[in-house]
């Protein structure tokens, strides 16, 4: 990891100054600014403070690498080969089958992403602490402490990301610039815990008014007390997987306090489109979100363009420049013959009840309102009759997206004479194979194209701590309490709260718990972590995935380029 020591202004461009004389108009370039002369305004200080957060934004919601590492290779999402499209050297097939190697796509950015985040946050912390005169610049009392401690919590976030993906990582402290060996899992865990000390957390801002209230403030990505405590709960919740030390009760108590409002004012949204839709900066449920605005930087959470059909923009308002690559889809629930697979970890779409308000074709209704979370079935916009037609096997035919992956166009050929002969694998998809999701970053119509990418990307929301507490209660033997917590969330997805399949103490087991996580947090970039916590990432089967039963696969290998950059690093076992 390289210690970066530079001042970054605006969009992280190099800074230069022009000197003019009567005869010399050549530009004189400088590679850095003088800190003593740069921090002369509050805006300059905020620019320095926010630079690590722009990297967090890229890492967590723009670059696809982290998203793919957490979602591909799980029972939620796949990236199948579609004829001549998306073989890509077998990279997505290998991810699905857990055939990881030091050249696996995404690993470089996975390691670089968390490491650069740590470096940038430490750098900002040092500069703000050393060079800024907060009193002279007229900052309110406590601003310096809040800024410094937010950077420290951001460092904890990035270290936790590294621990989750790779295990123990090199631990750096302020001012250190040398290459280092990796620390152990336990040492890394303990360091993250130390960064989330209560003396630090108590100095952070605390949200006192709901965002949806008249005087409520929109979430803009800064770190509050609730966010820091949420990170601590996440650390403890997964401690058994990280360091073989169960800490479920410690996680549970933090969740109880977060839900009770001890660390800020939050409550469950009763309309799920408020959480993910065009006005979600006013969501009462979101605790931490990545801002996304047409004028100030956009993001689609790193997945939209690879999921939607080539021609889906026709029924999504016809907005130009909306990238559509027709790659990823949900893991299928159905065999080619229409029968459900019998895996306990079922395809996501089949887990949604038919009366669930989310289980509809996505349609933008206007004025920032929309319905449905899926691109499914016949691709026709019911409001204007526009249709999405095929570009490959279904050229000029209206596309019907199905909850299956197979070669349906080859049915009746000598190779596949009956439907039961059709294959269903990560290598055998057509352009219409698989249900798609319209959850993060929904799309308006052309007439309201100024709303495109306006929804913020939730990173942490209150629902997570209802479910975390539920799982902790379940593990402690309190299944009735666990069911009550989950059902408080489920009720909002059914008219008048009439849930046809509520969680009960009798039907709650590890598979139901994992499937509830899957339904609620589908494609929010956490599925791998949940499976590992239940020891199922390498020990469970799902569609076209046979368990490796190799615990080494619970950690990714370090990319060869990152290994070469630091010869002191040791590779993870099994690679």
C-alpha cells in the first residue's frame, strides 16, 4: 500500500499556476499546492475532507468489481454466456463455480479499492489535523473533531472490506509509508474495532430529525453515530466467520440500540419505492447513502448496464446513452420444463410471493413514481404499448424474459429433441434468459430524463439491523422474536399487510433466514458475506453450482499485480 501525500482539489486534477510577464506567457506547472496557502477557506477544507468519500463512492457504487465479487458466485446472481456474448475467457463461469485464481477479474480493484481508500482517508486526516486553523476560518466548535473522526470511521469501513474479501491485511498507522507484511485476521479485526471506539463515535454528528420531516436533512454520505455503530454491528455479526469468535450478542445489543433510536432518528419506510426511488434522499430508513445527482456525479451501483437487455431502453423511456449490455440476471428458479428446482437456496424470483407489490413489471408512472422491481415476462410498456424486441436469437420478436436459463430456440432439434433434453447451465443462455432487476437507480421516461440517476444508492439502511437482530435472536433460540422482527418489514410489501407466508417460529431455519436476507437485500452487494456467515458459501449447492467444500474459497486470492507491488505479501492458503 502506498502512502499518498498530495493535496487534491476539485476533481483530483493536477494543480498548476500561470505566471505572466510582458514577454513571457509560458505556463509554469506545479505538482502540488502549499498547504499553508491552500487551506484559506472553508470550501477548501471541505474539498480536502470529501476526497476520500469520492473514492468510497467509486468503490462502493460505480466500479463493478466489488459488486461482482459479492454477488456472482452466489445463489442470487449469475453472468451467463449468451451464445457468442459474454464468454470473456470464461471469467464469469469461473466465478460462478468458485474457480478463483490470482488472475480472476475484479480482484485487482477489490484489493486496490479498499487499500486506496485507507490511504486517501489517512492523508486527509493528516492534512486537516496539521494545517487547518478551524477557529480562524470560523468553523463551528466541534467541526475538527467530527471531520477527523469521520475519516477514522471511513478507514474502519475500508479495513472491514479488506478483511471480508481477503482476510488479514497490512495495518498502517498515520505517517507510515513503508511496505508491510499482512497482519493476521485477528489483528486486523482488533484494529478495526479500535477505530470504532465509543469515544470516537460519540463525537460524530447524530441525526435528531427524520429525513422525511419538514425540517429533516437529506442524507449526503457523511458518517453519523448510527453509521459508525452500524459498521461495528456488522463487524461483530460476522466475527465468527472473520476470527472464529461468535459475537452475536454484542451485535444484537447494538441493533437494539439503533432500532430504539439511541444513535439517531430513523424508521422503516412503509413504501419501498421511497427507499430506492427518486426522492430517497428523504428516506427515513436510509442511514448511509451514496449521493447521485445529474449535475454533481452519477452512479448506478455498478450493475445496471450489464443487466438490462440491449433494447430495453425502448420500454424504459427511450433515453439515449442508457448503456445496456444484456449480461447478468437472477439465478433461475425454473428448469427448462418449467418445474422448480429443489435447492433449499432457491432462485430469488420464486421466493417473492405473487401478491408482493414488488413482483411486477417495472413501469415508470411519471412524476418520480413507479411500480414493480423486475424486468420480467413480455417486455411491453403497458402505458404506451412500446415493446423491447430481440437482437440475437429473437431478432425482431418481442422479448419475453423468463426465469430460466437454456437454449429454448434449439428445442426440437436433433441435439435437443424434447424440453427435458435442454441444458441449463451458466454456459447455455439465450438473450431472453433470466429475470432482471430494477431496484437501484430506477429509470424515468425521456420526458423526465433529468431524473435519471437521481436516486441515491443506499449503503446502510435500518432494515439491515432488524434482520441482523432477528438472526441473532434466532441463533439464541428466540425464533418467535426473530419472526416478529422480520415480519415487521415484510408487512409493507402486501396490501393491508396481508402476508400469505409470514415467518414463524416453526418455519424459521437457516435456509428461511438466508432466503429472507436474499429477498430483502437482493443485489445490494452482501450475499457472499451472508452465505459465508452460515458456512454455506462453499458447502451448499444451488443452480449449476456444486459445493467445493473448500474453506479456503471463503477468501479470495490476492491479485498477481498487487502481490508483485508488495513482495512482503503472502498469498492466501489454497492459491
